[in-house]
């Protein structure tokens, strides 16, 4: 065995490179026969004193067939085999990156990492041709299968879940998969490390459960209600009897879109069109945050009976809850597809901001068919409502004209009503020196415009 100090060729580590990847490059550059030849006993001691990652520890132990000290500094996520080791021991790679740089990146080994940040392709752990799991070896760094009888160039494989799934959603899926598995008395091998195929399988199972209304009801909601789950993966506070309580507890742990998705699917699968929506109770504060509604919006929607305050308490507002099922029921049933190119309210927000039209006015207008829209469930209300830009702006403009006391800055007024430069100067003069920055009500602008015989660009 050689000491690193006696190696002919020395290399520097590259950005984001893993210890293993670096060692492979180093051994290869020095013409060594295998990785084992790279390390002397004294170097192994050095390694064991350093802070090794879990993956490096397993790798060193496997490749050197020798116990190596490892102190775990990473926090264990959950008591789930998938989480026990949140790094994979066998390589996981982006083929494109390997072809371009020949560097194995450390963060690929993270279990939450499903795709390459640069190429947006799925990371792989297996050869498509011989189906062998990838190993640490020289061919890996040039993007080839490490099975010496195969050595085929690696190709991408498809994943049946969306590539843009967030870490939060991955956690949700895994928790649900664990819940389903534990009830079926599935007993995963203890202390075995997690391979990507097991991980993907669990992920897919959880994903399907969360996105299929029937499975969602039978595998998640009912067991929770009937207490069939003794060792629930969910936090203790979730083990409640009433569905409404479970929902209100769960929604703080789960993305709201999961619930809405479940309701939506139930609505779609119900041929008779009777939408049986479970009571969707949510804290007023949360609906404001997730749907970008203001306090006034909520009150207006309550008055229009589009959502319902359950226990409005001015002195204890954080405890105030809302039943939002009527809102989503109406949005789903009023939704109409149009042929024009549609954009979400979220995307259009910067463009209609100067029209000062509150969110509740838009929702009510949509439900009264004054704005055509298409409802396509996404993370929140603003991104779920798709509208035609011109129709939206037309509505906002007419809304503004009937709400004379709405305050606008002079810049916004000029933009909305297409005021020309000369009129702009006149209005500014009449209002005083700081007019540009002080919000003024539409009625005052209109009066001034009339006094200088300016015909505003009304609809
Ligand atoms: Zn890549
Ligand atoms: Zn192969």
C-alpha cells in the first residue's frame, strides 16, 4: 500500500466532489489497480478521526473490510428505515454531469435528491441494461455501468412521480407509505441501508395514496378515525376521532393542496355531480397566507356566503377558523375552459396590482361569471385560478371606476387611465409637489381631470 504523500500524481478536490469520487480519480491518476491500494492503515486512522459522512463511513467499511469509527452528527429524521440513513451507500449519479465533468457530486447521495439541479434529469442508481446497482469504480466517472461484464454507457430512466416534487411532499409521501406499510405488518429489514429502488417504491406508494381519493380515504382517513393505527407515523396530536378535527390538525402539517386535491377528485369521480365535500376547516390566518387574501377579503367572502366563519372572535383572532369548502366547491363547479391563452393570477399579479382590486372582488366576479376562468388545482388559490389577462384587466378597470374612494398613486392613475404627459403635469401641479407619492382617491383625480377638460380613457 502506498502513502498518499508518496503518490506520484496529486489532485485537488473539485467543487462539490464526494470523498469517494475523489478517491476514485486519485487511484486512477496514479495507475493503481484498485481503490484498496490507495489507503495505508495510517490513512484509515486519519479518515476515522475526521468527520466522515455516513455514506463515506459505510463505503470505507465495505471497501476496506475494516471497522472505521463514525460519529453521527446528522439528526435522524424519523424512526423509519428510509430515514435511518438519509444517504445512499451505492452511487447515485447524473449521467450528463459525469459525461461533462467526470466528477461524482456528494449531494447526489442525499435521499431527497431526485434530480440534477443543472440538467433536471433523474439521478440513477442502476444500469438500464444489466439492471445491476451501480458500484464505486473507475467506469462510473465516465458514465458507464460498473459491472465489469457489462460496462455499457448509462442511460436515463424515467420516474413515475413528478420531477419537481418538493422535499416537503417527499416527506409526506414517505410518511404515508410508512403508515400503509406498518398496518400491513410490513417489516423492513432493520439497519439495512436504503437503496433507491426501495425509496422510489415507498415514494410512489405514498404519492399514489395521496393523489387517489379512494386510497386516501381508505388508507389514511378511515384508519385515523377508527384508531386502527396504533403506531402512527403522524404526530401524536393527529390521533383524534373526528374527521373535522383531524383535518384541522393535519392541515398545519400537510400542504393544503393535498386536501383540495382529494376534494376535487371526489367531485370528479362523483358522476351525479353531488359534491360531497368534507368540512374543510382551516385557521383564518392560514387561509390568508396560503390564498393571499386580506382580512377584508375574508369578511367580504363571508358576507357573500362564499366561506363561513366558524367562531369569529375579534379578541382571539388566531383561534378563528373558517369553513372554506363552499369556496372550493363553487370554484370547481364554475370553472370553464376557454380557448384563449390563460395565465394564473399569481403570474398576472404584478400587472393588475395598480388597479387596486381586492382578491375577494375577483373571486366574486368569477363566481358570478363576470370573468371567465379555469380552475386547475395547484399549491394555492392565486396559482390555481387561470384567467385571460385582458378580461381580468377590463374587469379591474371597471371595478376601479365604480369605487371612487379607492386610493391610487399618481403614477398608477396615469397608467390605468392612459393619461398623457401634459395632463399628468397639470394634475400634479393641482395636487402639490409630493403628489406623485401620496395616494389620492380616484374621485379627486376624476374631478381634477374634468376641470382640465381631460377625457379619461374610460371603457
Ligand atoms: Zn447533471
Ligand atoms: Zn450494466
